[in-house]
């Protein structure tokens, strides 16, 4: 019996999907997943920009300013991201909660930019 035959059904399905097509890429503007060959067409014709991002899930995590600072977000950067619409938030200026997903994505982009 080969190693393939010992795989679970889910593992076999994942292996087949991986072999059928390459992985999708994420649009940097609206976070839509698309094939690499279609990304430029998507951005030119169909991309809705940041307004096209999916709405936060009901179970989405919202963090305070202090929690964002503990993650390593520079002091004034979070406010700038919120004003630019790059990070979604709830509440008034002194009592805001920021969407953890957006904060994590922006921090990952900053780290990737530094490595270049």
C-alpha cells in the first residue's frame, strides 16, 4: 500500500486541488482572491478598492489602541491608517476599537516592505 492510500479523504482532496491549479493570489486593494493571470484584469476592470472588502464577520476580533500598540504598531500609524480607511474601526476617537484583521494585514505589509 502506497503513502497515498494511507491519506485521509480530506488530505487526498487537498492534494488533488493542489495538483489541478496553482494557488490564488489576493488583490492588494479589495482582498479578493483571483488567479495570478487574472489579477491585472481584475484590478483594471472589476476591483472596487477598499470599499469592496468583505464586511467583518460577526465573530471578528476588535482590539483597543493599547492592544494594537502591544502588537508593535507605531504610535501615530494606527490613527493614520484609520483616517485613510486602511483599518476599519468602531466607536469615537477616544474609545475606538480596531479590526484585528486589518491591523494584522497592515503590519504584515510593513514587515514585507522592510525586507525588500
